[in-house]
C-alpha cells in the first residue's frame, strides 16, 4: 500500500483548528475528534476527503474557543 502517512501539521487560526495529513490516491480520509485521549468514542468531523497523493486539510470550526481539550486523528475509510 505504500509508505505510512501521518498528520504533519495542526494549527489554530482564530476559533478554528486545522489539521493537515499526508494522503494517497484510492483511499478516503475522515477527521475525527474526542475530548479525552483514552475515554469515549471518536466522532467524525465534516465529510471524508478523497486522497490526492498530497496533503489534505481538515478544519474543526469553532473548537479553539469551545473545547478545553480536543484530540484528533485522521481515519482511513473505504
């Protein structure tokens, strides 16, 4: 399937958090979040994005001012 891919950048801009992740063609990528690293279910944020072979940018709108803590992952979906 190729080399591993991972989150390469997270940033806060105003009230939004952006997450950038490497991707590859033929797979879809879904940003997920939860407020605890070890407790609770991961929740989808926005729509999945198709891999391009480059970086994908995901945005969690308003979370920089609404959440005390938030953890992110980008899940590879069919």
